[in-house]
């Protein structure tokens, strides 16, 4: 935590973005304003949130790097573990309750901060150590404690409700808060947009760094390493927003490649198409960017055709995005454009309108067009009360079905993949097979996939693209050709030769 201004703020040095604590004060004000409009919430209510807990790895004493629980971070901006926080709905006053650590911890963790230190650091009205929480809240005489318990419609998991010794003496409501705070998180403030722009700018430059250094013979994990190093070294992004997906060749058709079972371990071969889905996170605000290109920097005719099909879909959506537009229709637009292009390339034949009726697009793009993004990569609020998933291929994977509104932040990520299990199912389905040119499609079986993913903010009359990387085939080839003439990161095998 540092300050480049008169008031406390977060930054990772003078070369990084300064995030004022005003951001979280504004978040609390927005939340209280919404809650005060809710007729079910009486005067005198207090919001109580429990932050993330420090954990150890399995049965060991190893502590993974802590990352704050997202609702708690949105409300208070606290970096440390094991905090509680409260907000008076009527006044907006905020209280923090840090853990009371034994004095011996100072030997291992450095100076232990006082209540006044935390009050100054996070710009809240009052701070008390956690053992006092029940007594402090009792003196506030709340009409009700609003705790957080609700379903994350994206993950299918429930948020954790605050619990502490003595909470049973209060009237508690665990249902009213969740939908209101989720709606607040859907719409980003000006200060939040600045942090998201920064995370995107650094992550975009990190993608360009990978693009400048990639070459056949490297391993997929080395691309992940280059990206992570740039984000942290140049931008102070200590955390990645999610596990990097660095699929080359046929691995590009594995939608969530890179997990422990397939750990970005393949060696890049000459001509491999690469699909690199990587994003950094700054002060818990995320980015989510995918770039696709051949590792040797030169597109083949087939690679160019598939890439341009996805690019046209991406730009068709961008040209249509504005407040009031249905996200479901944006997904359908992307599918239509890609089906039209696959027909032009000779992989499909027939009427595209008829293909749309049987959801043929889901064979090549089984995922949804994109998702909300913010403090979580797949952010909350996709399916508020009154909305439902559409039980059709592709559409059922949409992470929201809402109409777009000003200040929403989403990803636009159309893709075309050649996934053998889906191709085989489609070819055995008469409704799909009649449109598919088997002989041509079989030539793409080991192609992998192409995804183009940009992060956008919906504006008053359109959208702002937060992602800035080479996107057209011509831009990518030019950038990679020029970069190859300059110094490139040495590979381990090259260093081994030098040491001999």
C-alpha cells in the first residue's frame, strides 16, 4: 500500500497505477443508496461481511499467496486475510475488524499495525480488533444485520455468510443483500474503469511481449512464463486473473487447456496455430485476453481463413454493441457470421438461416460469446432474478442473457474450434450432417482452434475496447516479423549451448 497523493492509495511503485481508497468509499455509497431504496430493509440496518481466510496447503504449513474474497474487496479494498467489515446503511459509515495477532507474529511478519494504522490505510470511520465485533455492533443497536448469502449463477457456488461469536443475539437477514451488491458490481464506476483499463493495458503489452518472442521449439509453459513475468515486472500485477491457456496445434481446441492434467507442456512445432488466453490482475481487478496466431508468425491459407472468420464475427459484434442490445442476439450474430464464413471457405454448404435453426454454430463454438468481468474474471450478476438460461446448444453456455447497459464490462470472445468429439457427433446427426462437407472438415481435424477475446466497456452510445493488441492478420504478421529482427529472450537450450 502506498500513496502518490495526499490520501492513502494502492500502487506497486511509481511506474504503476495509483488506486485511491475513494474507489471503495464510492462503492459503499452506491451500495447503501441501493439498499435505502429497498422497502424491505428498515432504517438502522448494518451490512456485515466476512473477508477471505488465510489457509494452508493441505496438511502442511505452506501458505499460498492470499487473495481477498471478491465482495469484501469490492467493499473495502482490504489486502489482508481474516478481516470482517461493517457498513451502516443509513449513514454509509464503514467499520473494519482486523484479527488481533499475537505480539510474537511481529518477528515473522514485521510491524503489527494498530487500529489507527488500518483506519488511515483503508479510509474507514472506525476500526476495532475482531474480538470486539459483537460489543461494537451491540452499541450500534442495528435493526438488522444484512449478511451475504446467495448463489453465484456463473459458478453455481454460494457466497459465504458472515459468522462470528455473538451473532445469534442480533436479528440477521441473509437474503436481501446479495442481489443488491451483485447489481452494484455489474456497473463499474469511473475509478473502477480506470483500474480495468490498466489491467488490460499491461496484459495487452504482455501478450505483445509473448508475440515478439514466440518461435518454434519453445514450450507452451514458456509462453505462460513470459506473460506472467511481464505483467509482474512491468506492471506490478502479482496475480494472474486465471490459469493461463497456452494451446498450440490441436491443444487449441481444448477450451480450458492448461490445468494440472494438461499443464501447457507441449513443444511448439513449425506452423502450429497457437491460442493464448491469458490475463493479469491488478488489485483484484482483472483482464481476460485471447490472441491466436501461428508460432512462426506466418499464417497459412487455412489459418488465415479461420482467423478472419472469427475476426469478422468479433468486429460485427463490436459494431453492434450499445445500451439496449440483447447479449443473446450478439451471440447469435457471432454464430451467423462464422457460419457464413465457414460456408464461404467450403467447410459447410447450404442455407445459413437453416443452419441457425438447428444450432449448427455450437458445433464450432460450444461456449458463450463472453461474460461480465470485474473483480472476478467471470463476474457476478449474469442471471438476476427473472432471467433464465436458454436450454439450447451454445446458448445454454451463455454467462448472461441480459440486455447491455452503460457501465457494464464484458468480454467479446467468438471462436472456431475443431473438436473431434463434437465434429463426430454432428456428422452422425442428420440435421447437422447435411450442411457439413466431411472431406473438407477432415482436413482441419488437427487444426486446433482460434479465439479472439477482447474486453469492452459499454458506453452511453456504444462501447470502448480496453484491449490493445495487433488483431488483423496483417498487423500480427508485421509485428512478429519486426520483432524477430530484434533481441529475443534466449531459450534454455540456447543457454546450455553457450555454457559449453
